[in-house]
C-alpha cells in the first residue's frame, strides 16, 4: 500500500511540474515565445526594478529611442514605485514576474494566482493606472493549473536566452552573442537585477555595456526593438492573413523543422544570417555528380549538405511583394554567406574529407552566378516525394503562393545544386 501511495505521489508531482514544462517549453502550447515579424525583435528584462541598474538601463534605452518590456517583481515595484512610473512614462511595457522570485512548482495554484500575480498586478496598476496584461513566471516554470488560472494574462517566455545573469561571461562576449544569435521575431531574455537566486549581483553591469554595442549593430542591420504587445499584434495580423489550413500545416511544419535540425545536427553558417545551414553526410545518389572543374562526387563520398532555414524563408517571403523581390533577397543573403562557407570548409578539420557542397532545392534560379552547377534529379520515389514537399514549401513562403504554382508549374521542379570543394575555396577564399 505504501508503495502505491509513493508512486501515486510521484505521478501527481510529475503531472503538476513536468507535464506543463513539456507543453510550454518544448511545444510552446499556451505561451508566447517568438514573433512572426520581419526585422523586429523584443527586448525583455526580468527581476527588477533595481535602484542601481534599472535607471542606467532606462537612460540607455531612452538615448537610443527604444521601447522594451519589463517583467517586474511586485515586491520591488512596491519598494521602488518611481522606477515603475518612469518605465510607464517612457513608453515601456510592464509585465508581471511574481511578487517574489519563487518557482511556481513550489507554490499552490491559489498562492500563484492571489499572492504572486494578482497582488503584483494591483501594485503596478496603483502606480501607473494600467493593469498589466503579460506574465512571465520565474525561470519560465509553470505548474499544471497556471494555464487555466492565469487566462487573464498572456504568458510570455522567450526564444533567445544568453546567460547574462552571470558576470563571468563578460560584456564583450555577451555583446557578441547578442549580435550573432539574434533573429527576426526573437524575444530576448535579459535581466536588470542580479539579486535573485543563481545570479551575480553585478551581472546587469555587463548587460548594459553589451547592449551599448549590440543596439548600434542591430540598428545598422535594420532591426527594430519593439514591445511585446506590438510584436504580438504584428504576429497576429500575419497569422490571420493565412488561411486556417495553411496555419495548421505551418505550425506542425515548424515544429518538425526544429526537431529535424536537432536530430541531424544541422548548423547555420552564420547565426546572425541563418539562411544557409550545413551538415556532413555521405552522398547517397544513384549516379555520380560530374562537375565542370573535373571533380566527381560518387556514392559514399562525404559532402556538406546545404539546407535553407525555412523559418527565415517564411519571414522573407511574407515581407516580399513579388517573386523577383523574394529571389533578390535570397541571392543577396546567400552571397554574403559564401565567403564564410568557404573559410569553414577550408579550415575546419571536420570538413577535411568533404568533396563539395550538395543540396536539393526548388529555389535554384540565380545560383549559377554563385558558382553552383544545377543538375536535374533522376526519376525515383525520392525525387517524387521531394518535388511535392518542396512545392508545398513554395506555396507557403512565396508571395504569390498557390498562384505561382499554377502559373509556371514546369519551373517548380527540385534540382540538385552542387559545387566542388576546390571551386568553393578558389572562388571565395582566393586559394
């Protein structure tokens, strides 16, 4: 009997903690963690307000003309109402991060609702006159009942976390991560206080210094920082512009894309421009690929297999007003990546045995000017399945969608694109 009680208790504990973690953190169910917006990102700051670092952060954001979202602790908001009032007056969004920085796994549902979230919301409302609409639980941890009890609030997590709560990372390294890893639609998790468990007291110092560098770089790249509410509004407009069936397929497809990349270790050449990705694999083609420079890629040879970042293609397509505009954007982005790819293939030891680049794409117009050879695919079950998968992909990302497929179906055929290692290195590295 005791054993049954033990296992029953463990089961309830897992249901209360692990199940909501899987639903929200892995599948994104019931939470908002990334936008569908071109050239827009959201800066979010947790654990404040802090009397030392928050004013300095607000000064920087004001200087750069940037609006952010602050997920504040009710206890600190109560202690420093002037900082909350300043956030509000300067156009920043204020969300809730519990009254105290306590894990929802260690609290009862009623305690989370009444003593943490509602109490904090009332404190902010008393100061600003506006009740917060957004909530981020400490450490991003929700219990089983939060998704039902907190329906009045939009639960926000993040898509990019950089470990800024530890001072040992240093401002230069943190700035490098902010610049290199950020992508369109990212919700970036940062902190304006180091007083919480596991954080370093002086960590916000490096966050501010890193942002001084990153904000200018983002501006040069055309990235705009917006509030969570604005990002969600823009994302909603985009999603509602898609038909229901297309939205459902898109959601499933995006989940599969992320899982596929993890399973097969597909890595971007440049995280700040992740259009092209690579993985090393053996060539499994039924016939050799003969390239103009005399290189022959045979069955079993190692190749660097090219992949597009389909999520980025989706963003590019949604912000393109024509097929020409889409093609130009893709070619321009690819051009900037080719020298980096050449250096990677030439210098990285893991690519030493790779004979060349290999990929299959329906977006092969213009790739010859980059040095690729375009080859028709032999008829097979694989080519048949690939054709219909890539046609569906074109339907999703292309600005004309289904109309484009109807207009020129003969052009919507997947083809092999390939380039030898020596051609890549010679053309882009001068070796």
